[in-house]
C-alpha cells in the first residue's frame, strides 16, 4: 500500500502524551504580561531612570546649556552624552521590575496572568510536577541567555519537539497546555451562538411591540377608531 504524501494541510494525527504550549500561545501570553506590567508599573519602570538621567547632568553640561532650556531638552542632552551607560541602567531596571512581577506571580500563583488566560502551565520537565521557587528564578535568568543572541534561544521552542526554549533547558522546565484540543474554537462557537440568540431575540421583541397603525378599526370593522 502506498504511503500518503506529506501535506501541510488536512487532518493530522494527534499524538499521545502531554500537549506542550506552542510558540504562538506563549508569545501571546508574554505580550499580555508585558502590557499589564507597563500599565501597572510604568512609574516604577521610568521614574528611577529619569532621576538617574537628571543626576548625570553635571555642572559643566548644565552650565553649557541656555538658561531657557526645558527639562525635556536637558534630559535628552544628558541621555545623548551618556547613552551607553543609560541604556545599561534602563535595561537593568526594566529587567528587575519585570522579573519581580513574573517570578512573584509564579511563586505565589504558579502562573502569570497571560499564561492563566491561555491555559498554560509551567511544570518540571519529565515529571509534570510543580516548579519550585529557585527554578522560577533560574528560568527568568535564562531569559537573558535566550534573548541575547538575537532571540535565538526563544525561537528554539519552534523547532523543539517539546516546545522548550533555552530558558526551559536551563531550569529543567516545560510549558504545558492544560486545555483540550479545540477548546478555543468551541468557545468561539458558543459566543457566536449566544450573540446570535441575543440579536434575534431583540429583533423579535421589537417586531412584537410595533406601533399600531392609524387605520386601526373597531371589532365590527366598519367604523374607524
């Protein structure tokens, strides 16, 4: 019997065993986490950096600028004069703030808001047991290792059969998808059915409560009202 040709579309055989979270789900979960961090902790992210930039403005730099210079122009000049140093400080502050949020959520709730919304769970690779606090910290440190070489360590999850990035290999972890296959599609269909029911019910009520016509007559049908 001839073997079927490999084809990228159509039904695929579902493999047994744990279902690992793919790159798309994990990237979307990370985007949600970063958006939450930005909106909740933006003052912590940028206020220390602005204070540090202002402190770098030594007297020579400050005296060399016109008297009517604005604070924004002064900060920009200080940034350009110490660009590399400020970039390192900026990256360090943001890395620590994001790490405090991510690791804190994982140690307390064993997940992050983005992973929770998408049904993802970080477990110890091979045993599916809960991850300890030290591994969460080590896993976050591994993010730096995975991101430095042009994000190669993050994209590694796309080619790994277990969908593990370098940070997962460093911490001995894996990301599982706890929801069954087709869960998202089923929820979309449920939402569509609920919306259709609500819309059609509203239209039906509007039709039944239509205004009476001016030519409405008595029961005998002879005289107008």
